[in-house]
C-alpha cells in the first residue's frame, strides 16, 4: 500500500490538497495513511489521473506494425515516461496479412499481462477503410472499402480488442460497418476522409461519434459545405481527437476547437511513430521513409507522417501555448479518452475504487511518477 500525503491532487475538475492511498486500486481520498509507504513529492507537484493515448503507432524504434510482442513491450515502457498508463496500439493501412499479424501480436501481448509499462488497453484500427484523397501518410495501394466481414476477421485476430476504427464514411459499405461497430460497443471514428457534411450526418445517424486527428487528413471547412472539419466543430455528438504538437494544428486552431466543443469532448492523442524518443534523422512508417527534424515527422513530399509528441508535452502545450484551462487539458488526456473506449468506470479519474492509474507532474509538466494499477512504472525523483 502506498500513499501521497498532503499532496495537490486533481479530482473532479479541481486541484485540492489531500492525501491519496492506493494499492492496485484507489483505497481512499483524504483520511489517514499511517500504514502506507508515503511517496515523496517536491513543491509544486500535482497528482493527476494517468494519461490515456488512444491513437499512437510507436516509440523508441518500435512500431505496432512490427507485429512483435517485443515491439509492443518497447512502446509500453517508453510511453510510461510521458505519464501514460493506458494506450491503444494503432495500426495503419497495410496488407491484410500485415494487419492480422500486428493484431495477433497485440492479442498475445495482452494475454501475458506485462506490468513493467503502460497497459495495452486494445487497438485503434486506423485504416484500411479510408479515402485515397485524404490518405495522409497511409500507403494508398493497401486502401480497401469498408467491409463488416473483414473487420470481424481483424477483431478476432486481436482477441476482440479493437476499441476504435477510423474510416471514411462516404465510401460504399461505411454505413453498414459504422452500424455494426456502434451496435457492438466499438467507436466508429471518421477520419482520412473526403466526407461532405451530408456524409457526416449519415454517419452520425448510423452511430459515428468520434473524429480522428481533427483538422488533419480530412475535408476542410468551406462556407458552402462545412465538410469534416466544420462538422467536427458543429456537432456535439462528435468527440474530437487532437494532436497538440503545434505542427499539426496551430495554437489558435486549438483555441477554436475547445471553444466549439465546450459542451462535448476533446481527446488528446500523440499519433506518435517509432521515431519518438530517438534523435533527428531518417525513420520509417509503413515502408515509407520519414524524415525527422525538431518536432516534425514528414515524408519526402512534405506530408506529415504522425508525430514525435509526448503526452505530457501535449498537455503543457495546451496550457502554456493555447491558454487552455489546466483542468480541461488534464480531462482531455484522461477521462475523455477513457469514455471514448468505454474504460471510464475503471480509469480516467481519481476516485475511490478505480484502478490506481496515476501520474505526477512537476510545475513544469515533467513526469515525476507514473503509476499503473498501483505499480510504479516510471520514476524521476
């Protein structure tokens, strides 16, 4: 049993001074912690729920599409240093056999229940059911139309672990797949899409409730058809992913998104690739050469190819660069993604009985502790 004593703790939208006792789960908020090991905290530290990254491909030289348990282990341990306690292994548009191999690796890794890194909560299937017009860094030759039977094959390979599916709703077969996903508790997300507003409305009516990396790889706003980007802003039923690296979106675009979604959900993601955590230079994504410089990852033609963003840096960018309230920023990295994947009864907020998934941030948003299910999986103090 461990505890933080007289600590600043983010609970229910505000930061309060209290004590927090936990084992695998949160045992108490407030009260005595005499029998617990008290973990030291420096001045200015704040305890927050562990971050949840529902869209990320890799880190530290490993990629989900490597289709190995060792790659997933590298990713799991790497993201722990960002305050991340749960993540979705995100696939990309590739051959059916390559996707199946990646999903089988996820199934096997999850079955072993590794506890030295962040929890692999499931899969975000990004492609192959996308639009060639907005493929971004996804290889066009592997794009295929939405297909319920193929999805079932993918989900079975993953051990029924797929939580989010990115698809283009304007493509034939999409409405059937969206309806199937929604009926089975899987989040249908519109992304890599040329959809017009009318396509988005049909998708919403079928059960779509999520937008993949908002503003990126999707039809833009136009004053005669607001497209995917405008629909993301307008319709409260759509939760919006956001890559807050100030490359994929500007600070003012972030402000606009939060202003428009004041009554609904913004979800921080990293969309990180294997180059995250490595020096600048040449990397790879889906068999394509990627050039890394500073905080940008691009194909040879300049197309953005994921990011090298860390979750704690994303939160910091929201607060310090875009002027977003600290609580909203934390919620976007914790309870909002938890709701998107149906995990909010277990994680995403600090409440008695929930899993002890916690992060401790310094005043400068550096990660001091990451705690997953009561285990310290990262410590920098």
